[in-house]
């Protein structure tokens, strides 16, 4: 079987949340004996760093389209950038398409145009559309698209993408519900969650933890950590509210790690409110991920109202692998909140009550037995539901299944 990976994002120009997901999926496809060609983007002026595990495999090949860097805070500039990428990819798709069995269209706001390019050159090839973020749903929920006409237009465009694809993979049951609400037939949807790499991600003991050593983290402090992208789905106002409620607890430190479009505003507001219990740290390299997540006492994942279903935090599985309990704020009644609470992975609160989140953090701090129970429960649940070995196999079986339908 030969698979064409069509990835409009700059996956291998710089580290990003999709790096470990797509890299491990491609490695496992290749290790299963299949051939894979990757079409991606390379931003001019940034190093290319496609992993050696891929480059050294004789069944792997790639085509990179170089583009100038775009202003990421401008949604329309980013959208136009994605459309231009799709147009630039035509020469590669035209040359390659006849030799491949399946196209894997990777999630992006402009994925429709990638799918249309594929369909222009082949009406019969099977397309699997991987949805990581629902567009424009996640943009609307994060407050970045308030214009009703634009919302209507982009929903219409996305429905074309859903119609042109053969299979749509959703990364949660909440997302499947959103797809059904938008008219996607249930038989067209497969739920495959984002995974952690159970071959490399594990708890790192304190004595061996490079992140703890780097920042001289103290045993007598309780670290509440968020590590990831501080973008528009991340509710930094919730962090500010909870940190303010817990300001008198001198031993509780909110450790905010990473970059993102909202980080500057977050830092400025924390300074304005004189919240000395929030510490900001830069993004760490990919190989430091298990060290980072193993360094905290608990993880805090604050999501804006309406985000769950349109998007899903991929860090949950990583935290389970590192045996760390989770406190999160997400939509009440969501499958995500149910999972966290019912599987005893941590405590899930609603998006509109900072006091509940503050109380959850205090409980985690004061009840070490409960905290350890959540960490162990999450680890056991994660091995079954969020491991690389289980979920990449689901993708491979899906590709094999639909390739046989050609």
C-alpha cells in the first residue's frame, strides 16, 4: 500500500503540537511495510528537520514547498497562505497521485483546497480527512470570528471538504457529535484519539529529571503546570482567576511553559495583577517532553467555553503516560469532562467557575493519596485508550481497509 500524506502545516520547520503525532504515525506505517510520501511546507529562513527515522527509511520520500513566513496573528493572511500552499502543491500531486492508494489530508483551516487539488487529478482515490480542530467552530468558540456572514461562508466550505473525503477521522466523541450536527453521515466518521508515544514517553524520576534540574525546582513547592500552546483555545483568564484565588498559598506555583499568540497578553495581565505565583518559561525541545510533564505535581488544562468538540487538548494522553493527575476546565456535560471524572484521571470543572478549579487544586495538593490514585488510574486508562501502539494501528487498518476498495 502507498499513502500520500498531505500536510499544509509547517510540521518540520519548527516544533509544534502535531510533531510527535504525525511522526510516530508515519514511522509505524513505514514499519508495517507500506510506502509513504510526505508533501509539506518549509518556511524560508527556518531549518528543515525531518527526523532521521523517516529520512533513513527507503520507503519514505518527501516534497517540501518553500513559503515565506506569514503573520500568524492575522487569520485572513494565514488562510490565504494555506490556499497558496495548496495551489503550489499541484505539480507534486499531479505527478504522484496515479501511484498512490490513499491520501491522508491533515487537519488545517484550508484543507478543503488540498482535497480539491487531489480531486482535480483523481476522482477515485480514497481520501481520509483527519480533523484535529473543527474549522470554523474552534475559531468562533475562541472569539476570533464574530462575523455571522463569515461563519456561514466557512461552514459551507467545510461541508464541501466533508463531502469530498471518503472517511473523516475525529479525535474525540465530542468532535464526532459536532460532525454529526453539521450533517456528516455517521458511517463516514471514525473516532481515533490522539496518542502518546508509549515507546518513549514515560515518567522520569526526580533524580533523573533534566527539567527539574534546569530550573532548580524545589521539593517544598507544589507545581501546577500548563505546558503547550498558549493560543486562542487556551483560557489564560481562568489561570489568572485561579492564581488570584490561591495567592495566599505561598507554596503553590503556576508554571506556564510554551509559546503562543496569547502569551504576551497573558504575561502583561499577570504583571498588572501582581500575581507572583505565576512563572513563565519557554518552550522545550521535543525530547524534553517527558521531563517537563514529569516535573509537575499536577497539570492544569484551562479551555475556553465551546472549545471541546471543536478541539481537544492532546496533552492529556502525555500526562497519563507520565503519571500526572489533571485538573481541567471545559464545557460541562462534555464527553471530555466525563472521561476525566468517571475514569478518575483527575478533576474536571466547568468553564465558568474558577472557585471550583481552585478547590480542585487544593484537594490535589492536600490529599496525596487521591492525587496518586488519579495518576495511576490515568496511567492505566491511557495505556488502553491513548497509547501509540493501539491508535496508530487503527489508522493503518483503516488505510488498508479503504485501499482495498479502489
